[in-house]
């Protein structure tokens, strides 16, 4: 139990730092008129969730710590549903209703699409290796 908590905590800390760096870089690069950074980390996180779960489920057996570190910790800290919710609400409050709806559509469609692509890549890698 303690080892699992440590795996989650370490992964979460690293994932949160990576999220901060990614979002900050993207927002500084393209501006803050739309939450591009959160959209990007949610899409990347969904891709790796699909990809890593396939690899972990089909390749790594008997050791749950990699799943806890990567999926629960790192990707849990990296992806940003709370940021997504707040940014969508802020867009709505600012009267940017179309942008708020577009943000909902892009985050959901993008995350599901990238999760599916990650699953496909994970299955392909498992066949090749």
C-alpha cells in the first residue's frame, strides 16, 4: 500500500510539473485567448493513456507499480479536467459562449480520438515487438 502511494505521488508530482511547463509554453507561444495548453495536455495525456494501458496490460504483469506511477500518478497529474472545467466556465462568463462550447467539443473529441490512436499504436507496437 505505501509503495503504491509513493508511486502515485512521484508520478503525480512529475506529471503536474510537466503540465505546468507545457501549458505555460503553449499559452506564451499562441496567447491566452483560448486555452490551447489545456487542450494539448488533455489530448497528449489521452493518447498516452491509451498507448500505455495497452503496453502495461499486455506486456507488464505482476507489477502494478508502473500502472500506478504512469497512469494514476503521472497522467493524473498531467491531464487537467479541473483546468478544463474552470477555463470553459471562464469563457462562458466572459460571454464567449461559442468558444466555451468549442472548448468542450475539442477537449472531448480530441481526448477520445487521441486515446483511440494511443490504443492503436500500443497494439501495433505489441505486434511488432
